[in-house]
C-alpha cells in the first residue's frame, strides 16, 4: 500500500486535534490546502500564528482581546455601574449578541469544580473584588451557567461580596423561548414559576 | 445485557467532542457505569436539565456492545438535590462523596451490593443536603461510605488474631491491614498508629447506628480530629491518591467564609 508523504500526514495529524475534525475531514482539508493558491495557504498560516501572538487577556475584565484594556472596558458609553460575571469569553459573546446588557463584564475563567481540583483561588474572584473597591459598581450580575457548578460559584461569589454593599443578582432561569412545558423537567418549571414576572 | 431502564446518580460529567457528554453514573444494578450522551450539549429538549452533577435520574441506557461506551438514550429528573448548590460546605462535601463513589465504586459489581451502595449514596446526599456539614458529619459519612464501598475498617477485633483489644491505653491500628491490632500482634508489625479507645468506640458506633441517627453520636474535639486523621490515612492508602476535591472540602470546613 502506498504511504502518505510525511508532510501531508503531519498536517492531517495536526488538523485531527481540532474539535469536530475527524480523519476524513482532516484528509480532505489537507488535500484542499495542497491544491490551494500559495497566498491562501500563507494567509491561513499567518492568521493561526498571529492568533497566539496577538491575543491577550484584558487586564480589567479578562476577556480575550488584541488590545488591553479591551474595547468594552474602553467604551465610555458602557454603564460602569453594572458588571456581568461570566464563566468564559464565549459566554460574554453570547450575552453581547443579545444586546440586552450595556454594562461591563468580568470573566471568571471557569467555575468551582472541586472534582477537577478547581477552587476559588483558581478563578478570578479576588480580581472581581478588587474592581469593586473603586466604588463605581452598584450591581454585580452573576451569569454563570445554571448547573450545579455554576450555581455553587454564583452562591460563593454572592457570599463573598455580601459585605461589600454591592447588589448581587442572578440571571433568571426557567423555560426557554420556544420550549414545551410538557417536555420540561419539574425543576425547570418550578424555577420558571418562582421567577415569573408581570406581563 | 441490552437496553435497560433504571435509576442513576450522576457522579461526573465531562464534555466530549462538539456536542456530546460523557457521564459517570452510579446505577443500582451495575455499580459505576460510564455512558455517552450523544448531542447532550446541543439539544435543548432531549436531556434538558437532567445531566447535572448530583442529579438522581431515571434513565434508559443501551449497553449492548461489550467493549464500547454504553449510550444514554433517555433521562428524566427525579431529584436534583438543589440544596447542594446553595451552600459551600454542602457543595464541597457533596462533590467529595461523588468523587469517592466515582473512584471506588466497582463497574459491574455484585447486584445486591450495588443496590445497597446506590441506596446509601442517595441517603448520604440527602443527609448532606438537609444539614450544615461540619467535620463530624464529614467523618461519619466518609466512614459509612467506605463501608458501603466494601472497605469497612475493623475497630473491635484484632485483624491478625481476632482477639478484642482491652484497656484504656491507646490501641494499635494498622491502615494496610485494615483495622485494630492487639499488643502482642503489634510487636510483629511496622507502621502501627496508636488510637485512643474512645475514638475507636465512637467510630464503631458510627458504623452500627442507623444512618438517620448518626446525628446523635457525640464526639469530643480531640476524638473527632483523631478519627478524621485515621480515616483520611485509611482512605488514601486504599485509594492510592488524594481525592482532588479534598483540599477544597478541608478549606471550607476549616473556614466556611473562605469556601
């Protein structure tokens, strides 16, 4: 059987490490790149290289950015009195997409997960406390995911911030838009009833 | 075995690939069962709200193929133990118990033992969820958990000769041998730890009392500290490693505000 040349094999192996890319997709992409114009291949290579060199963490909110402080932290039109606390940069992107929040963010870098050895010191909670010392912040919105670790993390942060005098709120939790009550679990329905609002 | 419907406790949940999730379940008929929940992260409807840590669920699992991961086909929630999420000490002790079960529960164990273990696990989580955990509760629940997992320490008879150690002076305990060792046998063995008889009596009672009456067991501060140290050594020896959730639990129980 004819073996694949080493450079192609190396690229297939590298591409297979990417999420959602299996052996077949990696092979297809490798052969596409082999036949693509040099400019396309160089542009891709350079973009990947620059990604690692140019992306840094914002020194204020710890979001991914190419310039620190990030665009949101630099934006004077954003409300500095509200900070939305999220687990990861992807969560920040999701909230920004909703256009429902005009304050600023704080990216924790995960949630409490004792089973994975992640405690409060592994998260950016002390940095959040430091941000509140400016006295500018009036509300911290805890937007960690509504699962066991996310809820425990939100509870932990609200306990730690209790003495700061800053209002702590938790994002609402309940039925999703387009959801079906018949198929929802009883805890979700219970929370929806608890968090019901006027119409 | 093929497709089975049963109950399960979710011990661990790990994202896998683009949209799947691998779960470690404790199942009454089997013991520890790793399964894959296909599309669990993407589908809002299929496993909505059911595949979270601590969740007690009804499941349908396909375990037809012997050498591959079982596939979770359906899950519905029975009890999410929500109280675990709203207090640091409960969350820490709950995670510690889940990790203990995940590391020590056998896969495909003896059915009656696994049913007992499953009942114990639910009872232990219920107890943690209803109380404000402290070092005493942790020590006693850990002792009962080791017993349910088949690692019951022997506190009343010498593990070598079967005699009952007597007297008021500290009694030898050998972690590797799994229990107390009388003075004549102590002379033939290294690595003996001396334990106060009162501590051993309290631990023995902790094994014998009905689970829901554990609250009535009173232990003095020094006795509790000695029991905790003994069980920690015992558990680490038999597990081979320190549980990853142990440092956080120690920290929370030492200083709840810091947790």
